[in-house]
């Protein structure tokens, strides 16, 4: 289908950065992140558009989408990779960390979907891929807040996908397994789970979903992919 335009929300590190690296080989890419220095570095490295955006602010999300549309005209796909890690028992988490996880993982995800679907509905085509977590598939006592916020995102996607009335706009979600991230490094949390698949491996699947054509025989929300590399 030739070069298309994609947005990677949370594309300055980890899985988001791996997705952006694959996309820039053939497509126009806008990378969103909340740290100006990181956004500038990635934009320079990948030679793509970089937009500073804190997804917990609806105004910033709205303006970021408007900027990409103004620059490129359309948006063919959005990878929703922005997330805040909140590992540890509830009793040990500060109110600030709890609030930030909810602001980014729940509110931010909602704002991104609101603006993404507004634009895709206006165009009449496009894909949104939400990066969830395998943690939502079963109770994890060590990460109650993180799991709860990611479960929110998964539930949101399921409802939005069910409301689609055309396969031309696809709302999908993919659940990676454990991956060490910069988010955990920032808050000083050690990563203890066994890693089965790294960001570069999972990114291939995210990009595959993003690049599905409007008329591809894939029903929005029909599949919840397990992308953790284990049996």
C-alpha cells in the first residue's frame, strides 16, 4: 500500500521504540513521549516526527493528533504503548505512584483512544493497537495497581471494538509477557519474572496488526493475542 502514517504513543523506549524502528523503514512515523530530551533523541535517531505529549493531559493528546494530521493529512494506525509501571504491594506504593499509574494507564489510554477513533472515523479507515500485558490474564498479588490499570485498558478496548460497525476501522489489543523496561529502572524496581520474548520480537506482531489494510479479513476485537514467547 506504499508509505503510510503511524503514531507510536510511548515510542521513546522499550516496545514502543522497537515498533517505531520497524515502521520508519517504510512509513512516516510520529513518536510521542513525555520527556522532551528523549523525544528529541529518538526523533533525531530515527529521522521521524517527535512530539512531546503527556497522555494524562487531554489537551496535549488532542494537540498531538492535530499536529500529525496537519503534517501528514491522515493517520493509518496508532500503537498505544504508553504505560507507567507500578510494581509492589499496595501498602508499599506511595499515593503519587498510584495516581500516576491511574493517570497514564487509565485516563491517558482513554484520551488516546478518544482522539484516535475521532480521526479514524473521520477518515473511514485505520487501526489502533493497544499494548496490554499478560498480567491481566490472572491475579498477580505483587502488582495489584499495575494489573488493575492495564485491565482497565483491556476492558476499554473490548467495548470499543464491539462498537465498531465496519472492518475498515480495527481496534485490537496485544498482551506481551514480562519485559524489563526503562519505566521500572526509573522507579528502582527490579524485574524478577522470566523473560520469554523481548521488545524486538513483540514489535513485529504489533507492526503486523498496524499494517492491516482496511479490507483485510480481520474482525475488530475478535482476537486477543498472546505474545509472550512461551508455550
